[in-house]
């Protein structure tokens, strides 16, 4: 499927066909679309929690505004960002993420100084969350190229959701950013509505 065709076909699927299940191969491919995504300085400040277990998703649903896609989908992905203390100064986390890219002491030291200076001027919690939306978008579009539907979800109560996932996630390490659901549509695709080119794009030649 052409990329533009995939973008045109993708929509926020609100109710999925519960009789159809995304194969393990396609599920892992969708998650790989996220893992291969770009990030600022290549730091990858994210973690993906992939949940197929229907019973667990039933327990999560009330904290997600009882949205049908949490349980009618084949699986959901919970997107997490690392907490700010990982990015303040030359932390072990930053050192590991930067060293693997250079493994040359001089180049590594220059990059570490540059990155720590940059992050010192950022709201690193918001910076990390912004990074997470890059793999989220790639997973949504990538899934469409496989003819798999999806829905990005920001409608949830973090304080109610986090205790339900404490068995799987250390909340002293991660913050909750977003969720997406994946599966197969049960209803016809709604008409796609987008602003005209002149409304959203300015070309400067």
C-alpha cells in the first residue's frame, strides 16, 4: 500500500470486530514500526506495553472512560515515557543511550555535553512525552498498510489506570502518555475530513 493511501484509509476506529484477531506476526510488526521510529538524539525515551489479555483489558476499561475499543480491539498498546530524572545531567540512562551510538570517547563526550546542555533547558517530562507520539503515529499508519485498523486514545484517568498496571510497570521509572487500540473495523469507514491545503500549509520557495 502506498503511504498516502494508508494515511487516507486510516481512521480512529471506535468499535472493532471482536471475532477477528491480529496475528502474532502482524502484532510484532506493528510494535516494530514503533521501535524503529526516530527520536531526539536517538535517545528513545519510551517503552511500549502491549496488552492482548482480554481480562486485563476489561479491568482497564472503566479507567478508560468505558470506551469500547479497549475491549473490542485485538490488542492495545500503552505508551510510556521515562521520567525526567533520567535526563537531568549525565545520568546512567543518557550515558548508555549515547555511548551505544558512538563508542568513541572524544565524540561521546562532545555529544553528552551537547545533549545535557540541551535537556537542561527543556521541560524534560513534556519533551519525553512529545517523543512518544512519533512511534505512536508510525504504529497507526504502519498498521494501516497491513489493513489493520487502529484508534489513538488519550481519554483515560491516569490515577485510576496506573494501579491496575503496577504489576507490569514501575511508575517510579515511567509516566503514562497514551494508548492505542488495534484490530479490524466492524463498521464502514466514515468520510475523511481534512482542512484545505491553503489552510494548513504555506510554501516558501
